[in-house]
C-alpha cells in the first residue's frame, strides 16, 4: 500500500500541468553531475549509490557506508559558461541517509553596454559595467529503506535562485521523488523530477528593464512573465552488473527519459516524448574504470525537410584509490557537426579514510 501511494504521488502532478509551464525552464538542473555518470550518458538512475545520488536518484543514498563529499567542474560554450557542483552526504543509521548539494551555472563578466551612449549621444566607455548571469540550485535529500527487501525511496527539496545582474532575479521551489529496487543481480530505478511542477517567481527591476526597452526602438517592448513552472520529468532505468574472473566487471544500464511534451526525441507524441540513454562501465580490480554512453537521440529536420537521427556519444575514465575517486568525462553537449565537446572533471572522497 505504501508503494502504491508513493507511485500515485509521483504520477498525479503530471496530469495537472498549468498553462504557464514552459518546455525549457531551469534547464541547468538537467545537465547532470559527476563525470562518471556523464561518461555513461547519464544512464545511472538505477545504479547510483553514492553522494551523487542526491542528484540522480536520492533513493541511492541509503547505500552509503560513511560520509562522502564530491566536487565537479566543467566549462561550456568555449569556456564562456562555468558549471560547478559540490555535495555532501552521510548515513543516519542502517535505514536512512541525508545529503545536500549545490549547483552553480553562470556566465560572468558580461559587458553591460545599455548606458554606453549618454543622453547627448556621446559614447563613453567608462559607462560600461560588468555583470553576471548565474543560476543556483540547492538540494536537500533524504532517503530511507522500506520494509520490502531491496526497495528504497528518496525525496529532494530544491531551492532555485537565478540572478541576471541587477536586471532580474527569481526564487524557485520544487520536489523530486526517487525509487530504487534490487532483485537478484538486477537494479531498477525511477526518478521523478519536479513532481509538483517547480515554481519560479521573478522580480524585475523596472528601471533596468526600461534601459533595455529603449535601446532598440520597437523591440523588447513587452515585459517578460514574472512566473514560470517547470514541467515534471520521469527517468526510468534498469541495470545489471556482470563479474568476470573476479577482477573484471561490467555494469550496463538502459534509461528512458520521459518528458510530458512534444519535441524532437526519438519517440515523440503530443502527450509524451521518450529518449533512451545507454551506459557501460568496465572495471578492473575496482581500481580503474572505462566508461561509454549513447544518449540524446534526436530526429533533426534538415534543410530539404528530411529527418535524420542524431545522437551524442560520451566517454570517460575513472580511478579509485583508498576511498578517493577521480573521474573524467569527454561529453558532447552540442550537435555533432560542431566542436562543442566538454571536458568534465570530478572528485569524490569517502571521509572514512581520515578515521
């Protein structure tokens, strides 16, 4: 009965979407964290079992044996934007665990030229200022084992802060729910993001908006909306781990990312779009790891109105030594015709090494 109530809690908001919802809201929270997961094209919702589970599926936090911390850095769009992440998680007892994480995605030192020309039409470069456009996501996670063996659940409470210089800023709040189930050598996971439709309320500086509206006659005349809702998204995954000759392991996972909207995903209807992601991790002696993944399958419309299927390959390597995990991922965040690959580095430390 508890499991049924939890599933209904996840699915009910999907049918109660407000008209102010947007297809692409708070997208920085969907990029992903941890180079090991990114190297597998984010196909980790069923197998995640460390401090980074607070992002991927909070139910995985119950597998922690001790306190852990994690850090990640990546640069996007030819180093214009910086993406940083840090997290901490700890077990409370044999049945539950908690975690907290912080994400910042920002573009800094942007030139503000709205006052470059004064009222007399004179260009004055001293009137140029710098500002930042930064998005912050603070997540508090709680996970607990259920009486049914192998079944765990987790909940995220998210606070979103978005700042565009002194032009505008917003606060947002939302909830995620995750489930994991282990059956023999199989793992299953379900992550429901923004199940309550994450709400963002914007505050816009009227004077600064006027500077933009007056910059180009006839453009930017309509003030932007001050509220937005982020649509729920489901990610279902199943994974299996194989062991060969004791020292060699292979972990394979297939995830289905589901959005309740129509887009260019591999499977797309007016109600739902589904995009698969496949990840593989080959390990040796629980010391060295090689990873690969395929994801973001898109039906792209060409100039001649024909469609072609594109996808994004990812690769990664990882090293583990005495509770210290160092991972690297080489990921494609743009279309394959452009050199928009990103190098991602992450560090995870099991704090038991200091005891």
